[in-house]
């Protein structure tokens, strides 16, 4: 009997609870062969082997490594961390997949912004762009632009592509890294005013990816715009932190640019690409730029998506903070 083809997962060495790593675990639990693409052969790679995955070590910016990882693969999930070379990596993976010629599904994680980054809006006069983006910025971040270009390339490639445009993750470093310092004083300091958004749990996105990879044919050539189940403001998220941490937490709104300077520039001054992306997010959210809930995630999962509180309670950094 012919052995089933492995499913390739990139970005697989991300932290426990991240989308790629959770997809690996879910596929293995479903009895699938999984090939995990990692940058380094370290303890995270060994953890993937221990979980039952085949591990390949390589560079997403090396076409030889990418082509070797694709041998025998019919389905893949593409993810890469924030990088100025993101578009290059997508293009190389697409080129290698086209050369191989027998791919059944190329599932790509994208960003929710792509749902409104139309060509018309991106080329509109400055005052229209400023109005659309909340009055504070006229352009998207280099990372958001890279995702837009990557989606265009994949659509032009004639590959069997599925785009998953995920909204603001509960696990975004803005919430689960940068904002953690002020929690020691019982404060959640963020620059989002009284605006609401619908954060999404990485676990849910991973399950949606897994379902598509297991049965891709109904999803080919579709783009899904995924949000969390509820509109919440930062007061509600502060209450969720309080419940998870077992203490009082109150939301303290801050000025967007002052917060970006104090937190983002201080923490990520040596990583300007990542810093600019996060600052653009805070500017858009801080002016109410994400005011939509879709039900596409619920439809993909066949259940209600997880809440912010659930995602916080299951995040390793928050668990460590709660244990102190």
C-alpha cells in the first residue's frame, strides 16, 4: 500500500501554542504524516520529532532547501514570522511548488488587513486613505504590504491556494509581551482608547487550517476573513486578565505615539521591521480601524470560537505570570 504524502508545515518551530506548532500536533493526532520545516536543529526541532513529525532543517529563502522540503508533498501550510523578506519566501515556495506540479493545496496564513487593502483603496488620495485607516496613518506597514504582494503572487501562480486572513491575535506580542510589564502594578496600559475589536485565538486558526488541510477541495481559491466571536474593549480584556491572573487589573488608556515610543521603540529598536508593523497596528486599532466581526471562523470550525479569556488562560507567558 502506498504511504500517504506528508503535509508540509513551515514556521513549525514557533512557540508551543502558536498556529504552526498546533497544526502539527492536530494533524498528527488525526493520523497524518507531517513534515515540519524549521530554521535550526535545536530543542524545538527535537520536540517536533518527539511529537511524531518528520523534521527538515532549511532556509525559506534558499530555493534548494524549499524544493527539497516539498518532495513528495501534496499539501502545505505556509507561515513565516514578521520579516522584510516575507514576499521573497512566498515567491520561492510558490516557484518550487509550481515546478513540482502536483500540489493539492497551498494554505497561506495572511492578515485581516488584506480584506480591505484593495488596489482602489491603496491608490486613493491621501485624505481618503487617512479617513479609511482611522485618521492617523495613510499607509500600511511594510509587513502588511508584503502580505498584499504575496497574495497577488499566489493568485497569479495558478496554484491551489487558500488564504486565511486572521484578525488581531490574542497572542499578539502587544498583549502577551509588551503589555505584561504594567500588569505587575495591576494595570493594563494600551493605546486603544475605548475602541473595540474582535481578537482571535491562535488555537482556532490552527484548527481551521487543520480542517482545510485534511479536506482542501471545498476551499481552493477562497479567502477567509477570520475574527474572534465578540467585540471587546480594553476594559473587558483587563477583566479577563484579572480573572486569569487572580488579581485586580484595570485598563489605563495611553496616547498612541507616546505608548509606541515608550514600549515598542524601547523593546524593538533593533528590529525596525517588526517595530513598524506593531506601531502601525496600534495606530489603526487606536482609531477604531477594526470594527467588523465575521462568522467565517465559526463556519469553518462548526462551533463557537474561543474567547479572549480562554486564549489568555492557555498562553504560556500568561500562565507563567499567573504562577508567580
